[in-house]
């Protein structure tokens, strides 16, 4: 099982307006978003996490991080700690939700060695940016999101820790609390050591951590440095701790008639209502997908009997199977309104609304060592960056 350890976290100094300095994760930010966050406060974390400029931007980010430490903008914990991270929000169904997990150092292991498991195939993405930033700053800035298959973590995190700060963004309240009590740290670590951790979000970050660990091992000849762990948020894999939404599919490279013809081999196509909450509920209840066309027509995709025999009961897997002989190029889009706007713009040939992946299928994936198609799950809300920074080299005394 993977190790999960406390560390001396870097945090914004007490009294800092976290509303001004905390940011969404780097991989959901546009250039305009980064500029707006940087303009909000000179100490906004994007200045380090999403450095702008030329080839020297990573060394500049590292210099900024060091200057913030020297000036007291960032302050290291006096002793190793875990951080309880709570998110309170209203989900897409209108229900009040609360998610709680813990930030710590998750052991970096090779896939296949056990302990930390991927849950879906990842799409190609250049990892040079994150690796270069980690090398320069010697810090983990954005956490990997892991799901613990062990029971009891939610209960262990119920009692509050030492309040560190909070902020609200996009209707989500984010609260962080420090845990330094050795007995409580040992209890949390023991729970997480009892079973595997499944990566929910941040496969690329964990892959960068694997590369960075290997580089440090090669340079030092050691396997006991801080590079053996990566910053991670871990919560329990249970229904009331997870809000999972779908990442829908869009297609280009072929005509709409070609898409329909390819789908007709596996689905019956029938007229469907306009997109909305009622349609999404019907998709889940009736086991159907929905095809969106640029002319605003909407079609049910009703699986034909036996069409997906031997194919996993995942909408993404069904579509891969149905379009296997097509030249259609797949893309991904979260949000029904965003899908309707994108398809209506005519920049894509068609879109297909899919259903959220069930918790049971996620658990099956973990237990059987299987991988889902890319972009099978969208865990919400997104964790914020800047509450905790984890050094990958020892801090100076």
C-alpha cells in the first residue's frame, strides 16, 4: 500500500486574504484567466504556478517563490502536518453537498507495483511544463486527487483541525485546517495505508512526479528524498464524498451523415427532447445517449440488443466501439450548455451527451485493475491551488 506522510507545508502568512491569492488549478485556466488572477494580487499563486514569459519563466517562478519565503509572504509550518480540506457546495441536481479529504505526501510508485492506481487512459499531453517547473521550484504546487479504497477516512476527518483559512469561489466554500497532533496524524496515515489509492484527477501530475523522482534518484543515488512523495488530496471512495459529472464527446473530421451512419450500426436513432435537466435524468433512467447536431436537432441513441456484448458498460467505451471504423476525431467538453453552444457554433460536426460514470464502475475499475476510456469522469468541484505548497527538497532550518 502507498505511504502517505505529513510534511512541513508552505502556506500564505496568517491574515492573508486567501480570496485574492488562491487560484483554480493550472490546467483549467486560459491566458485571460491567468492575467486576471495575477492582476488581482501580486502574490497570487498563478505567478509561480503558471509563469509567463520566455525560456527563463521557470527560473523566474523559482526566484519569486524564494522571495515570498524571504519576505514572509509564505511561511513554513514549524513541524510536519496534514491538512484537512473541506468543500461545501450545491451539486448539479441542486442538493447541498460536502466533501472532505486530507492533503499530504502520497508515495510515488510505478504503476503495476501496487498502491497507487490509474483509473483511465490519459490523452497525450506535454509534461515538460510541469516537470520544468518542479525542477526549478523544487515544489509541488497543485495536488493530485486520489480516492482511498479504505474505509473510515471520512469519519477520521470529521472533527475539525486547527483552522487555517477559507475562501469561496464559483459557489464553493473551500476550508483548510491543519493537523499536527501525532496521534491523529498516525490514525489518518494508518487508514490510508490499509488499501489502494485510485487517482481521480491529476494523472499527468502524478506522471511528472514519477519522472522527477527518477531524476532525483539518478542524481543523488538515493531513494529516501522528499522527491519520493507528491502533494495529494485524498478522500474516501464513497458516494456521499463524490460529485461526478460527465465529460461529453464532440466529433470533427467527418460529415454529420457519416457520424449518423457509423452510430446506426450500434444504436437506434430516434427524435429526443431539447437538452435540459429532464433529458439528462431520462438518459440515466433509460440507458440512452443523445446526439446533438448543428441544426439544433436532438436524437436518442438507443443501444441495439447485443450491440455491446463484451464491451464494458461505459458510454465512452460504447462510443469507441461504435465509431471504431470511422475517421471521426473525438474531442471533449464538460457541461450541457457548453455542449449546445459548441455544437451550435458549427465548429464541430456533432456532439454526444453521455451519462456520468457510476461509483460502482469506478470501484470495479480499481479492483480489477482496468482502465476506462480517456475523459470518463469529471470530479467536481475542482481543488484550488495555493492553500498548501509541498517542498520537494528539505527547507532550511
